C-alpha cells in the first residue's frame, strides 16, 4: 500500500504520465479538484484527449452546461469550454490518453 494526499500532487492530478504521480501511465489521467465559488478557468481545449468530469458536490458550469452532483460531462478533443464554480465545488476529472502538453487555451485552430 502507498498513502498520499491530494495536496502532494500538482493541481490534484494524481494518476497519469507526469510526476509526481501514484501511477505512471500514458493511458489516462485522474484528478480531484476543489474550487471556491467564483473561481474560473479560461476557455481551453484538448487536442487529442477526451475529458470526463463528474461533480461530487456543489455546482459548476463547463461550457454551456450547468452541472450538479452526480452529473458527468464528456468533452471530446477540440471542443473548447471555460469553467466557472457556481458554488464551492468538488469534482473528479479523467482524461484519456495522458498527454501533458495536450491542453491549449482558446478555440482550436481548424483548417
């Protein structure tokens, strides 16, 4: 067994192809995130990865979707979305595959 704390990891990401990690894998990434009401993340997208987010507690907006506990949102590659915590919120995010340089800010370049 190995014990750790979410605070031991960068941005709550504790599984994936980065360090530190509990499990090094290129197949997927997992994080636990906590946001205070009003916190935001700017418009961004993944070039290759699909991201899944499940809300554990609180409410948030990802893109046009307002999410509450037990809601799951899939964001496909090249779908851009911003984030806003409507209340204090706890969520788990999973991205597949794990590509550390995949996140890009703004709308994707198409063409």
